[in-house]
């Protein structure tokens, strides 16, 4: 743990609660102060790197997942593949649609980013209901990849994302640096 | 250069040209294969880290700039601040509008992400016309930050982004790992 100079409790103190964002009644957890503190960011990546499942590649979810997924891929010397919003990837893609509270959204991946039987860990910053993480995992596993795990900086436990993910991926390791 | 096991020519070979994306007549440079090759990604970050200007923080532009900015901030042990599309940052922001070929766009930053007289390097993946990079720099310098440099993975020289940036920021160091 030589790179982890801050512990989880110290990192957690940096998160700023923003009431009523993005809409009234929601308490948004702003993780950007972690990024502004190099020792907190390095410690987060080091601790996540030790906690997440064995894998052959890191799959990062746009946009804040790119921040942690990229640093983690560099730290772990693993390939980084991108899960993007529709229309952002220039070559042939696979698409997965998923339901939101109101309406639906979808996520895309380059077809050649998925290798059959390779193991992927899905990385995003915050686990809420798990809809995006689950769609990301389905997109990869529908096309031959194996989901060995999920990694988040923060899990909002009241939204039960862990339950939802583990029902669908009982063999995947779900890890979160912080939990509220 | 111990971390740079691939040289620039080897990294460049990984970029895939995508004709007519996002619209007819445009040759899109897809940098995602660099991310899928850990030695190429690590080398890119190491080479960029050595090339860019002295700074107190890395300012990464959404969304692909997050990938390189984040890894660079980790590698250089510098604070990372985010330049985001409108409505994505939860706390008080500053906004800069800028012209596109048709219409306009804008970019935001958290107000407390800018420290007076601190030196920032703007990081994005591709330098095209320079509109987004320039708006990002203006957003920071309008509020007291100093732009010491710009760093890109790829510069498309025919679009003259370097000229445009250097006219506005003559003292900033503009670096690009690759140039076409």
C-alpha cells in the first residue's frame, strides 16, 4: 500500500454534499475535491486497484468513470476500454438501451473492444441504482466478455445498486472505496 | 524516460483513421486503440508528462480529455480540475461561451477550482481548431489563473489550432505528442 498515503476516512472527508442537485430532494455527492488533492486521488486509485477483481481490462463509463478508470488502468497496467454515450464512438459499436426513472438511455462500446472470454471490471465514480453499471456489464457480456467485477469510488447504499448488480452478476466482485 | 517503452512512431501507428466521421469529408482520428495497449498509454502519459509546461494543476477537458488529464495528474502528482459541459458540475460554476462552426457551445468550471496566480496546463486528446482549448484557457485566466501550457495527444495541423492558441497565449507552451 505504499502509494496509499491517505486512508478511506480521510478521503471520505473531502466529498462535498450538495443538496437538491440535480433536482430537489436529491443529495448529490461531489467527488471532485478528491481529484484536487493528489495524495487523495493517488490513494483512491491504489486502494481501488488492490480491492477490485482480477481482470484483463478496465471498462470505464463516461464521463466521470473515465477519470477513475483511466488512472486505474495506468496504475494496474491494464487495457482501458470506453463505454460511451450514443454517437461518440467513431467505429462499429454495440449498443445497450436501459430504463431510467423517466424514459430511457443507452450506452455504446466499440465492437473490437470486447474480446471473447476476457475478464472486465466496470468502473464508475458513483453507484446509485446501478442502471448504468448493469447496462455496461450486459453490453460486454452479451458479446462474449466476462464481468469479473465492478468498482466504484462511492456507493449510495439506500438506492440498492449492489443488490441489483449482484442479482444479475452473482459471481462478480463488487467493490466501493466508500459507502454512504 | 523509464516508463516510456514505446516511442512516438509506435504510438502513432495505433491511431485509426475513420473517414467521414462525424460527417462526410472529415477524417476522424480515433485514439482509443492507444488506451487498449497499456505500454502505449503509459508511454503517452510519460512522454506528455515530460513535455508539458511547469504547472500547479492539470485542467482536463470533458470527455476524452478526462482520460489523459486524469492519468497525467496521477503520474505527475498534480491536482486535477475539470472543465465540463454545461449543467454537469454540482456547485457554483463559471461559464465560458464559445463559437462553433454553426452555433455555439459553452464550458464550465467549479469556481473554487481556480486559484489566483496558480499555473494550469489545459489537457485534451485532440487539438483541431482550438476553440474548446481556448475557451477553457479563457475560463481559467478570466478568473485569475495563469495558463502555463496546453497538452494534446494529437494535433491536426491543417486546422491551425496552434496558431490560434499561441496568438492568444503567446507565453504558454503548446505540446502535442503527435502531429498530423
